[in-house]
């Protein structure tokens, strides 16, 4: 039996191990920014995008290492960390409402 491009196209696409909607909560450890901001994002394959609540872009690799940029209004932050089966954590830094801050983030898959 021959296997060719037509057969490859007929196979269903495999989703990424981290696919789904994630809720990310940001905590401030340096600076005067408020803690507790929450931003949902969607992972599809290796791509990270917004699930509402701002602009989100980034990527996640097979090992779960993630790099993300988030913008909400004039506030913006970038961060990195790691996702696992249903949760994740990492660090961020950015400018929130004019204040430069940094901290940690925690994510849970919904």
C-alpha cells in the first residue's frame, strides 16, 4: 500500500498538548502596579492568542516553554514561563497604567 500526500491530508490534524483556553492571573512583585489582573488566552498548536480581554500573542513549544506579549489599552507586558498539563507559571515585566512593574503569573486551563 502506498502512502502519499493525499493520504496525509486525509488524516486528522493533531492538536497540541497545551491546546485550549487558559486563564492567566498576574501578581506584582516589584513596582506599584495592582495585582490580580486576569487575562484569558488561547493556545492552538504552538500559537498563543487572545481569548478576550486584550491583545495576546506568543508561542509555546513542545516542552511547554512559553513566551507571550499582552496589551490591554495602554498597558503592556511580556513574559515567559512553562505550561504543564493543566497549569503553568512564569514571570512578567511591563508597564501597567504608566508604572513599570514585574512579577509572576499563574495559569490554569479552563
